[in-house]
């Protein structure tokens, strides 16, 4: 009986040791998984910080720098990128691509020269979130800024009337004879449309290419903004492309759905394209005129 008891105790001890060994192995495996999940930059003693100005002030239809800094640069995990959320509707960044309305993904290499462009109809304040995102989608760090868009001040009609020189009615009240016909203002000459110089043309062609990329992805609002900037730089193709996004016939040809055509704006931009030297604008203007 004594030998049997000893054997039983030995067997129980061996089982207990085996259980403890298995528990230790399981614990080590869990620790290895947890270590593997830690962000890459945690191996560095220097934390990564994301910096942006508290407020970015811009005017409608303008372009302003949109500075974002990541420090220290050498502690940023490889293949990370910056996500910007909450931009005003139809706003566009000079680099990156659209994820959703008001949301852009920007490569870190493009941050030093990043600019924000705003459409004519922009106004108000937008709260913007800027995130540093790892390649696996994990948010590493984030910060916030605000974009305040001011409408360019226009002279009020009352101020314009008070600043205007005395007309025929004022001279008549003073008892001075005046020829009202000669007092009429001559019509203003047509505006001189600047042509693009080679450097501006290269930049405008890049804007046109970005607009076409957005158009291919179905982002009509972003495409229009790039086309408008190309047209403002004196590129006839930019004005033609912008006009086409308002032209019902061209939208149908491009198989675009859900975008409302606007013949008035289409005609306006075709006129601009014709001023910039686009020969195809005449035919499209004739077609619009017939509708």
C-alpha cells in the first residue's frame, strides 16, 4: 500500500508540473501577441506629435497654405499617412485624394507644400480633425484645427453711389445746364483674359489632370474645383472641362448620374474657354443656344 501511495503522489506531482508548464507557455504566447500589437513607433523613446495651427483663415475662391507638421519625422512608422476630416464642402487639397465628402488622405511627403483651395460659395467655420494613420488603419495620433472662410467684402451700392462723381441731376439742381446724353457712361471694355505662361501652363495641366482623376472616380465637386483653378490659370482646356460638368449633353456622354446640369453655368464657362482660345467652344455654345 505504501508503494502504491507513493506512485500515486508521483503521478499527481507530474500532472501538476505539466499543468504549470502549459500555463506558462500559454502566458508567454499571450505576451508575444500583445507585444506584436504595439505600434511601431512605441519602440522609440520619443513620442510622435502632430501639429497644425488652431485656425486657418481663408477667403472664398482662394487658396491658402494648410500646414501640418509631424515630429520627429524619423519616428513615424513606414507607410503611414495623414487623414483630414471635416473640410468645408467642395474644398480641395493640393495633394492626396478624396476618401469621402470633406475627407482626404494625404501622403506624409506632401505635407510641407500642402494647400487648401475653396470654392466661391464657401462661408463659415468648419471643425477639422487631422489624424496620423498607420498602414493597418490604426490611428496613431490626432489633432484638431478650424477652417474659417470669409466672403470677400464687396462695396455696398450706397457707398458706390456716394463715391461716384456728381451726375447730371446734381448739376441741374445747381442751375448748370448739362447735356444728359453726353453724361451717360460709356460701356466698359471687355475684360482682358490672361494667357498662361509656360510655368503657369505646367501647373494648370497638373490641375487639369487632377480634375480628370476626380472625374473618373465620380467626385464631380472636387473635379470642378480643379478645373476652375486650371481655367483661372489661363488654360482653355480647364474651362472646357469645367463647362462640360454643367452641360447636360456632356454629362450624358460621360455617363454621369445624379448631377444636375446648369446650362447657364455651362454657357458661362464655354464663353471663357472661347476667350482662352478653345475652338470647340463655339460648337457647344451653338448647341446650348438652340436648347
